[in-house]
């Protein structure tokens, strides 16, 4: 069993829809949770970063962490064609990246239809 | 502009040849990382370095080598011992005490 599981998709939704992307994990020590967006043939860019459980909102994006269920989500409201990309979840257990190891999901490919 | 640069963007190599991928950052970050990305497998850590002149193996270090002679630079050599080197290679960096990583644009290596 992988430490982080993410549905690879592809997920196709119409423009304006609410998108829900999810990851599950098995390591209860994870405390730091991230979402990266990766456009085709580009490097991932950090989209959202949260610590422990709860919600974090940034514009059209909301990150949600449920540590009791070992489940994290990224919601995209009013989705746009420019949101079409692969979304990677990532998580780690340490507050120091020099000593920690970030585990990445395999990514969900999202396509927003105009 | 601050950021991470990787060169070249595309690289072709013949079997049996070593090749070096460049990674430079001007963010003054202490830690740097190399990942390999294959379709459906996510990012796999090859090597990472916390400080100059020090680096550690990641999950898939066999067939790769690195150096960290300067804070800004962390080149990766893909040796002929790497059996399946065709992949997208990503370099990342992070400041000390941070848990997030910032990625370069990547190098796509193809072995002919």
C-alpha cells in the first residue's frame, strides 16, 4: 500500500463547476499538507499549504484536512479552463524540510471544458 | 527574478553515456532536491542536500550522482549505470526550517 493514494483521473468538468480533488494517506504522523499544480511539461508550483486539520481558503481554492479520516481535499470554485492541469497532493511529518521527507501523490489530471 | 533554473530543457543521450543536468537557484535556499517523475508514479526522490558539501541518497539513488560545491548549484549526473534513465527530472529547493519545496521547470531526458 502506498503512503499516499491519489486518483489519477482524468477528471473532466464543465467551466464554472466546483471541482473536488482528494488524497488519502496511511501515515498518521503527517502534519503538513500541500497541493501543487503542474501544467504539462512544467515543474509543479505550490498552490496551498496547511498544517494539521482544518480548512484554508485562498481565492477560488480551499484546502481541507481531516486527520481523523486521513483524508485531504482541494476544492476549486468557479473552475476555469486555465485550471486544467495535474494536481499533486504532498505531505510530510516534520517541520524542517532539511530533515523531513515529503511524500507526493501521483497526481490527478484535471480538464475544464469551456 | 528569483527562482530555480534547470538546463537544458530537453536532453538526448545515447546508451552508455553519462550526462549532467544543471540546477541553479538564486533564492538563497539551504536545501536542494532532485526528483524523477514518471507517468503514473508521482515524484521519486533521487538525492537531496541540506548544506554545501553534504548530500544524502533518496529512494532511487542508484545510477545517479550529485555534488554541492556551491549553495546555488546542485548538478545531477545520470550515469550509464542507470538502467532506465528516460524521465522528467525536477530540481527543487527549500529554505531552512520550511516544509515546502519550490520546483524548477524540469529537464526531460530521453535515452536513444
